[in-house]
């Protein structure tokens, strides 16, 4: 089992930057996939970015070139660097961990609010 805690959200003007952190309660070395999702009011939760234990990454088209996902296995923390923020990036951002064992288990953090003003 793993608990996730997001931090780093806040209010920022369009064009600004934020770095979100996702701290895990145990080693993330063996966590297969760590991802960031977001959910805006009235919309479904969507994948923003994900990184695997092997180091590969993928991004939603809407954030490519602006957001960067990374993981620090020594600190048991994943990050989402968000640059050139736009008002449409406003959402609650959630950290997700996919762990395979007997099956696939999804773990979620409680989320952190990101608000981008125009």
C-alpha cells in the first residue's frame, strides 16, 4: 500500500509556473507508473502526464512542451513542473500510482488546486 500527498498548488497568473510535488509514504522505486491527473469543474478527470519505472514518459497533447513530469526515487517523490500556464489549466491536480502485484492497484492522493488567472 502507498499513500500519496500532493503539494505545490496555488494561484498563478497566465504565463507563470508552478511545481507540484507528490510525496509517497514508501519507496517509489518499484511503482510501475506514477501519473498526474486533473479535474476541472464539470469535467471528467484526465491524464496530464505519466512516467514509468523505466523512465519513459507521456503527456496529454494540451500540455506537451509546457509540463514536465519527473520522479526522484531517493526522495520517494514525483514532480510536475508546469510552465506557461494557461487559464484552461485550472483544475484540481491528483497524483496517481499504479502498482502491480497480484493485480493492478491504483492509489490516489487528495489533490491540490491549481488556479490560473487571465
